[in-house]
């Protein structure tokens, strides 16, 4: 029996090795994908799923090489330039990282438009993303293609060092850290707080010294950066923005593939999207538990309180329409998509609850 098992194992090993060698020998396209993050990030999880699916489903005709960190590029503008030139095939950015080239992607940062994960995930699997893709192709003269939008860190929530925030009036006077971009600063002002642009690496010290008293981040970022050790003890789960991850690809390199392989790549990005939807939910469980265990105050606004936040922040939509190129078109597309999804979910609840 052992002899037969050993022989079978040897044959299996030979077959596997032969298949791997055959796949390598028959590689027709190589996708170079980069993420300016690390291997503990949901972006990396998504890329691993993408690589595994695409290489297997293409039967080795496509190879995927991953570059995690800043090996290929270090800023959003630099990385997107690489995508446009074709030296980078795939790159993931936040909306802020791509706003310099595609300002309308900041629509994802508009507050209180998508109520929860079910709404956001359904919207991001529909025609809204295709509308944004068409706009990006036009803006980039056909060079940069938006493949999908996933998630990178859950939801943005307000956190601070001073007090529990239950309504917008509790925000008044707080110095809230923002990036150097107009839209998040408009939001903070609309809620009565003071926007204070601070580079991310300086935020821990800024909390300690009181240069800023709050931020708008996901819980995994808060715990990963050990912000509670710097005094950040109050988190309000207002969920004002879904932390969208925009996955870009060189359109020239994508279109150079035959249709059957383009289909594999599209399906690979669908797999990637699902992985990035799931990872932040799983990662946040322990992060929230650790925050509370460390003495943190975690507050969930009531529906009435959340409505007050949405009402106070409503002028930011008008600002977006008036000041962002393509703002009207993309915001109308998002609002229509949200309305359609919410109607579908409502009909589903009507059936499921009765």
C-alpha cells in the first residue's frame, strides 16, 4: 500500500510540476499590479484573490505580479501616470488619491448618501461604476480604465479626544484633522467644527499635543495607528462615508488581450471586490473590541440623530455640484443608483419580514 501511495504521490508531483512549467511556458500576458499598502491590508487580500483567480481561470495564459508598497510608485499622481503610460497595469487608489486627475471620484466622500454596507455594495456592483468608468476614460483620453470599486477600511466615522459626539452641535469648535482637499474640509465646516489639514504620519503627535482634537477614520486605521494611546477616546459610528477603493487598469493593456481573457480579468476584479467588501468587516470586530477594552467610548447615533448629521451636511452636495468638474453628472448617477437599490431592498424586506 505504501509503495502505491508513494508512486501516486510522485506522479501527482510530476503532474503538478509539469502543469506549472507548461503554464509558465504559455504565459501570454503579465499584469503588474501595485498597492501602496502592506500585506496586512484588505487591498492585499483583494490582490491575492485576483491573482489566484486570473492565473487559474486563464489556465496560465495570464501571470499576475504583485508589488506591495512603493516599489513601482509612491503617490497617487505618480502611480496613475504609470497606469496611463502602461508601465503599471493595475493600481488601487482612494478617492482622494485620484481626485487630482479625476475630481468627480470625490462623490464617494460625500456624506450620508449610502446608509449601510448592503446599499453601498449593491450600488458599487451596478451601472454607477460604469458611468464613472466612462467619465474616467474620457478624462484620460482612453488611457486609464476603472475596473471596479471595492472597500479599503470600512466606513469613515468621527473620532475625537474631548467628548462624546451625539449630534452636530457636539462637533462645534472641535479641531478635526482632514487631508489637504476641499471636500472633507467643507464637511467639517458644515458640522460646525474646524478643519485642520495634517499629514497622516504627524497625526499621532498632533493628538498628543492638541494641534488637532479629532479625525474622520475607520476603526482599523485608528487602532492600527494606536491613536487611543495619543488620547483618541471617543468614536461616533455616524458612518458618513464609505471608504471606496478605486481599482484602475491600463486601458491599452486591457484591450490588448483577446475577449476571452478580458472576461477573465473582469471576473477577477469581481472576485477582488467581494474580498475587499468582506475583509474590513472581519478586521473591524477585533478593532472595536480592543478600542472598548482600552476604555474607549463607542457611540451609535439613533436614526433621529443621524438624520440631524445628514441635514447639517446637506450643503456639501451643493458645494460639490458647483465646484467639481463632472460633479452634477456623477452625483445624479449616484443618487439614482442609491434610490434604485433602496427600493429593491425595501421590497425585499416587505417579503422577508412577513
